[in-house]
């Protein structure tokens, strides 16, 4: 089932540092995972995805790591910029549905 | 490409009133999704359509909620009667297929407040 949270976890990083956002997923049968970025007042925007037959995938300044053994997903953002400030969601796909995690708020300190 | 278009962007209504949210998916997309976002429960899938046919409505909270897709370019989500606990952001999304996440595009959302 989905987790219910009262408070959104927050990660604060210095501008220029690397950010690592973590996500634990629930369904061991999920075969596809996606990271979305949601800026204030906007809808979620696709960042990067990974299939269950992979452990790592790299994009532009972003890397997603998948550890199926412990059902853990992480998003690494290199050289974090002010424009990276947003809420980041992981999502897992199982049985045609995309199920979103709780989300993590990333704030950038100048 | 205009992207997924939702209306209204913001709505404030009184408890008991009917609310209709509208969505125009991206042309050529066969799948349409309605999500609800709240601080308490995050993003929840309410219902999705494939080729205008509802496939899974198990996320629809109760009978007060209904969704239709009369054609490939239009869908509505209706709440009747509305209650304060329905206050949330409602997102419509569309995709060419339900498999790859990079093809799921979200609209800007409809911000609903029921007082």
C-alpha cells in the first residue's frame, strides 16, 4: 500500500554540492522506476527512469541507482543549482499503474 | 505542442456544490490519468483510461467522484456533492503507453478548495 506522511522529508544542500535523494519502494514485482521533479505550482516533470534489469543509469547531471535486494532507489544530482529546488518523487510501476512515493523537498543554500 | 491542458487552474467552492474539472490530453496519447495530490497522502492515482475506456477506477475515493472521457481529446472529473476533505490539487496526465514513465506528461493541475 501507499505510505501516508504528515511531513515532507527535506534535504538541504549547498549550491555546487552533490545531492542524493533516497526512496524505498514497496512492491518487489515492480519492474520500472521513475524520478519526477515538481516545482511549486506545477505538475510533476520526468527526470530519469530505470528498468529493473539495470542497477544504474545516468543522465545529464543526474544518476539513478537501483538496489533491488533492499528495494531502494536513489537519485544523485551533481553540482546542485538553485533551479534544482523542488520536490522530488520516486515512482514505481506495477501492473500498469504508476505509484508515487511521498516525495523529498530539496532546498539549495547559496 | 501545448501539453496537457487542465481547467480551471483554481477553484473555490462551497460544500455541497458540484465541481467539474476538465482535461485535454496531448494529441495522439492513448492513456489518460487522473491523480490527486494532498499533503497527507501525496500523489494518488484515481482512475485511468485507455482509448477513452476506463481501465482502473479503484482509486476513486467514493461514489461522489466520477470521471468520463467522451472522446480522445477531452476528459472530466466530477465531484458531486463536494466536501471540504476533497480539497486538493487534481492532476491530469497523458501518455502514449502505460509502460514507460518518460511518456507520462502532467498538466499544471487544478487547485480545488472546498469551504
